C-alpha cells in the first residue's frame, strides 16, 4: 500500500473519536442521526468538502514547491511535524494545533452564516450541502491531513488523499449514529486516544527521518 494512502487511512481512523466529538455532535444536534440516509448524505457532503480542500491545497503548495529543488522534501518535513502535533492533539493537548484552528476560523466566519440559510426541509440534497458547509469547520485534524495532501503531486491526487482520509473517519461517524453509542465511548476513551496519538507520533518521526536523508 502506498505510504501516503496508509497515512490518510491512519489519520482518518485515529481521528475518528475527535470527529465524533465535533461533526458527530453537529449531526445529532440537527437530527440527522435519527435517519441513516440523512446521516449518510451529511457525511458524504463533509468528505466531499475535504476532497475539494485537498485539491486546492495540493495545487497551490505543489506549484510553490517546484520553485526550490528540495521543495517536496521540505513539504514532507512539514507533514511529519504536523503528524506529530496531531498526535499531541489527540492527547487533548489542544494547544498543539490551536493556532492553526484559529487561522482557519477566518474562513469559517464567511461560511458559517450560510449554514443558517438552509431550508428546514431536510431533503437529501440539502443534507448533503449542510455536510459540505460543516466540512469547513476549523479542525486541526483536517489541517494536518491537508499537509499530506500537498505532497500528493497534483490536485487530483490531493483530492484523492483527502477522500481516503474522510473515508477513514466515515465508519465511526456512520455506525455510531445508526447502531450504537458504545463505539463512541471506545473511540473517545483515553486508552484509544493515547494509542492513536502514539502511532501518529511514531509515523511522524519516521517521516522526518526519511525526509532528512533526502536533504
């Protein structure tokens, strides 16, 4: 399996508990968890926004990286650092990525008002759009994944990376809403968060070592 695909899945699965706390809570508040189809369309919209963000970031940062001979290496170093910070973030040391979420809040200021303009009628199309809008909620987990999307090599690969990342978060989001709250308890438990955080930190360190050899 390609290392970046593995990174996407690992980040998505490891961050499932965080997704449940943020996006899962929003889905419950809007009543989507009472309907499997609405929950499906909500999460599909959320993942689609991740893919759009991956496309944009990969296009922008990969073009910039071509200016310098070691541009991709430096991007991989950045991705490794972000992976480590994400590990600490899952330990609930929120300051590790709080600065990045604050930066994302500027964009969210313009998107959030749109969520209030959606009709009360919850058809599949409107639920999908709601998921797309909430997919831009400031989130350190998503921003960390975007640094890896920048390494993909082209915009479509960046979108694909974020699509796989989103799919990694999907089972927990969907199954918890439809079948059981027990899964939420496991994914948000201290033990799971520490195991996932340590895995991400280890992966980040390995990435930095690989990048250092390429300099």
